[in-house]
C-alpha cells in the first residue's frame, strides 16, 4: 500500500511502531523496520551516549529507515537532535509538540518530522510550524492520553490540517488500517500491539499480564503523575488512587528515595525536574515527585518484570489482543487483511450491502 506515509518515511507499509519508553529499543525497532513498518526508537529514557549507541545498534540490524522519539521539553532536546542528524536518522518523532526552531533544524538537515499530538489545536500548531506529518492519538491509546476517541479526533484532525495524518490509539489489525485510511489517514501507528510481539524485550510475566487483561482492566488514572495516563489497573494504581494527601506524599518520598538510587539522579536534580513539571500545572508535590519518577515506574515493569511495583502503560486494545506474533508476522497479517477487507468492500455488490 502506497500512501503519503510510506513515501515520506521510505517504508514498505503504512504502519508505524511507536516510541515507547523502555519498550521500543533496538531489537523491537529493527524487527519492525525489517518487517517494512516504520520503527521508532524511544529515547526519553536513554542518556545521549546511549541514544547514539542504540541508533548504531539498530543500523547494524537493518538497512531500512527508522525513527527516534524524544521529549520536546527535555532540557537536552537540541543535543539529541544533533545526534540524530549526525547519525542520519530518517524520522524524528516527538511526545509533545516540538518548538518551531527544532522543527526547522531537523528539516534543514533532511530529517522527516512527525510529532505525536492528542488534540486538533496541537496538530494545527505543528503543521503551521512546518512538521511533515502528524501522529494523532485518540483517548483509547496507551500511555499519556486525551479524552477524545480516535473515531472522533481523527476525522477532526484530517479536516483541519493539510499534512499527512497517521492514526493512533486502538489499532491492532487490518480492519483498523482500512478504517483509518477511510477516514483520510495515511496509515496507523501502534504501541500496545508492538509491545505484544515476540520481538519486544518486555519480560514474559509482564506480557502475560497484558494478554490476560480484558478491556475493562485498562484504565486512565491521574494518580501516578497527575496527568491522564492509560495503563493496566493494578494494585499499585488502586493504592495510589485510594491514598490521601499525606499517604501519597509519604509513598512518593519513599519511591523517590528508591528511584533516586536506581537512576543515579541527585536530590537537587529530582527537585529541578519536579519544578519544571509542576510549572503551569495544578499538581500536588507528591504527584510532582511521582511524575519525576514515572520513567522509573515504567522501567520496574518493562525491564525488571516487577508487575507488583511498576506501571504498565497500555492501550485499551490489550483487552482484545491474545497472541505474541513476531513483527514480521504481525505486519504481514495486517497488510494482507487490509487488502482482503478492501477487496470485500470494493468487489461486486451482491445485494447484501
Ligand atoms: C508502554 C508504553 C509506553 C509509551 N511511551 C511513550 C513514549 O515514551 N513517548 C511517546 O511519544 N509515546 C509513548 N507511548 C504512546 C505510544 O507511543 C502510542 O502513541 C500509543 O501506544 C498508541 O496507542 P495504542 O497503544 O492503542 O496503539 C507509550 C505507550 C505505551 C503503551
């Protein structure tokens, strides 16, 4: 399937494996790229040196183009952009709207800029600033997410901007791909579905929790970092939601102490990150502390396999996914199903439709 996305990113299929902290590492990204999708490396949880190494590792495993996801609000975003430019990365993906200057620098260096957004006005803003395309994530999507469902947000954004729009939030199969194309999207971007592949390095015990989840086991909570965050409902989430202000603060402090040791952050660094996060938002100090530690909470699950301690960010689609194909099997299956669905829709009418 040839779309604006395949042409922009130079990939075979209009399918994106999104950047997911601690999940989208070199193994998953290169497997997705070799399968003909656009694989995106998650870099917010890497040091700049590790990012350079990870880019080289992906390159050693595939000749196909791939992308890197970064936090636009990271203090060192400009340095990370220079690493991407120097290493010849094809696509830059952003968790939040990047600045006009970052977009300009990337485009001048020939890097395709595809920010992720969760609202029409953000799509309009990055389009006006020169982004090449936009990934729009509906509320059913995993991780930090908005309130508007993909089926409402996607046509709204397609109508509002004249750059290619890639649909995210709730996609897992070929029917979804055709539906997204019907709405006017140039492809689909999937997080949870790629997390649940045999190529993802997420520990088996954690994958088993996702596979066992029903759609009702996936919730949106602000209890972890004060922002709407879609994840598996676990004892940790319920405890955080039940905790009063004092309990939450005590817990946050205990966690911060533990995570500070793990992450190597100093207390002043933690506090600085916290103040930056609190800026302009109505967050309590305990939420700020937990927010600063959210990457470590995600790591506990995604790397260390601690289903009891960690945050398992997840889209609602985990409730309908029950297998762990390889990326190659997954992408082939989606594209084949999409072609069959299209044929079924456009074939001769037999009176039933
Ligand atoms: C475990 C997990 C971690 C995520 N981490 C990030 C991240 O670091 N940066 C980002 O832009 N989006 C992140 N997301 C959001 C995804 O990139 C993607 O937009 C979302 O998963 C799409 O919805 P889906 O899960 O229904 O496919 C994450 C999602 C999950 C499930």
